[in-house]
């Protein structure tokens, strides 16, 4: 009897193994951290690598699509390296005119060649792969969710790095013009990719760009003679379309165990590489889309509180928002280099204290005029209590990504914001963040109390500036979504984030 049981189990095991091979189940071969019992990049699912003209391309499964993990570096007439340097081709791939990318005659850069296009245009991609259409780029964006650019950007080589949540690893390859000029700092600022739609490109850019390329994959017109990157997408999509509940939270970070996808969208080829179902399945309440239609009203969300924290004799309530836990109010911790708005104690009681950057980071004042990035830890405690830290620029992005497009009304307190031309500027305080307009201080002047909030991040920009996040009244453009920097000697508020 026992022998029969083991024989039956062996047959089942072998059958499952063979079935996985037959249907081409995507595998998870990304690093696994035995200590924390989690994947280092839990949302990345790899497909089979592709050998094309002597180069090996890893592939990644994102939703129902499978993409090359890097830009195409296929040498063909009409393609160039950024600044004509081979080292840039090796890093960012080659740049192609539209006709070259589509494997069409050069005159198609200026003439209508729709009759030569098929439903899936192979172009210069290998067999079984094609140049993505505009709709296929939109499919990628819809799966990645709000603030798509941060999920698709690589974690380095950008002026403003991304999360690389799904392994797309977008790189800032810049672009070239027919006049042999190259633009947008290849290796720093922007990436542009052709779609198979005539003269249509998609883009992802860095800060100080106020178009949709800054936050999402955005499609816009480009002269066919311009040189852009190419990504190949697989002809045959997966048979299962993941539901929104099977996507990781858009606020997920690579180290968060709660960001592991459910088994319906991520399957490992062996049981040894699959986290337990209790750690792998997300609850639907932790998944938010960025569109306002998918953000529940404040009446349908109960604020989730964490344990209160005693710091410097003050008690701070905490709130859980997505995968993060924040102080519910600004820090009011007395330290040299801090002050109350207008030097009035009651403002400190309401808005917390204002700090210059070095004071907030608990660094020497010389760091306000010198680069001290080497002294900033990954989770930099600064003047926050033990187990908490000053949020980085990217951690603020995670918060905004989770809350979505209507972040102003969801993060602002329900009272305390001045009206603007009769408009009510208070928020709904949907998640209990309770942002209040504490203003700022610079060059001997206090400004904007009742109108704006400003918070330091732990992310240094250069010797004299660091990144900040802002929340403003009315139609004023704020830096919660569009990142700005502030002079380190200026004084802003601080919010602490749990390690």
C-alpha cells in the first residue's frame, strides 16, 4: 500500500514537471533572500532568453505580455549609437529611424506605408517577436498602474531612478536627430521607443518635464527620421489575464514581502522557489489603482492605525497606508537648527517644527553646503526615533503612487487649509495622513502657512540642494507629484516613516 502511494506521488510529480515544460510556464529565477524568506525582486517573472544575432536578451513576463528586458542592440543600416560611441550601444541599445525599426524603405519615414504594415510587425525583431503597437504600450501601462514610469525605470543610470518593479529595466537612452545631434543626456534623463504606428513614439522622462512622460508611458508624434530605441514584444501572449487583485500594490518595493504576486499571475516552476501562499497572496484591500474611479471614497475606507510612538516626550499616532506606516503628523522634535513658524510655539503644536536639511538628517551643518550623500544610509534615521527614518524621494513616490491622482484630497486634513478664491482647499483625509499647511522658512522670512506644506526627503541632489515634496492649495503646482529641490538651508517639515 505504501509502495503504491509513493509510485502514485512520483507519477503526479513527473506529470506536473512535464506539463510545466510543455506549456512554457514562466520561471522565477530572480534572487531569493534566505534570511528574510522573500524574493529580492518579488514581482519579476522571467521568460526564456533569446539569442539574436550573437546577443542574449533576457525576457520578462508583465501581465499578459512578454518583453525583451533591454533595448535592441541589432546593427543594421540606419541605426547608430548615442553620440556614436559603442559603449552607449552596449549599455542602452542602438537608436533607429522608424523605417529602419520597421524594416521598411527609408521613404516610409516621410511617406504613407500603411499598406506594408501587418497586425504584428516584426520589423528588426527576431522571429516570434515584433515592434509593439501603440495599444500594446498602453496594455503595459494599464497593467503597471499609476505612475507607470517609476515601475518601469531601472534602479540606476537615471537622474531620477525607478523601482523596476517588473524587470522592464527602462534605460535613458536619449534620442538622435537627422542632423546627427543627440539629445537628453543618454544615460541620465529620457528614454524614447518606437511603436509600429506611423511616426508614433512613447517616452519616459525625468524631473522638470511637465508632460505625461514624467509619470506614465506617453505616446506622441515624432518625425520618422529621428532615432529612437526599440523594445521587442512576443507575438503570443499568455492565456491568463491577471485581475487587479493579482497585481502587486503599485506602492510595492522590492523588499516588501506583501508585494509578492498571487499564484494566479506569478507561477514558479518548482515548489522550492515559491513563497508560501500566506505571504504571496495580497488582499484586495491593499491594491489601489491610480485612476480616481478606482480610489474608494473616504466613507468606504477605514483608516488603519499602527502603534503610537513616544518620541522626545510627544506621542505620535501612526497610520498604515499601503505597504508603508507613517507618523500621522509632522515631527515636533526640538533640536538645534529647528524653529517654529513665526517663532510662535502654538504653530509648532499645530504644524510641527521646521528644520534645515542637515538638522533633519542629524548631520553637521556643513552638509547644508557640501555633499554628504556618503553619510546618508539606505534608511536614514536622522532625527526620527529608532526604527523610523526620513523618507527618501522614492518612498514619497511610493505613497503618491498608492494614493493615486487625487492625492491632494486624500492626503490633506479635513480642515486647516485656506480657501483660494472661495474654493474649499481642505481634503478628505482618506488614509489619515492629515497633511496640514505648515509653510516654510528661508532667508529670514516665514511664508505660506495655511497654504502649503513642504517636507524634506533624505535624498540629496547636490552640494547645496536636496529633494523635497510639497502639497499646495488650489491650482498651485505642487511638488508632491512634480519633484522639486530646496536649498538645504531652507527650513521645511519632517514626516517619519517606519523602517
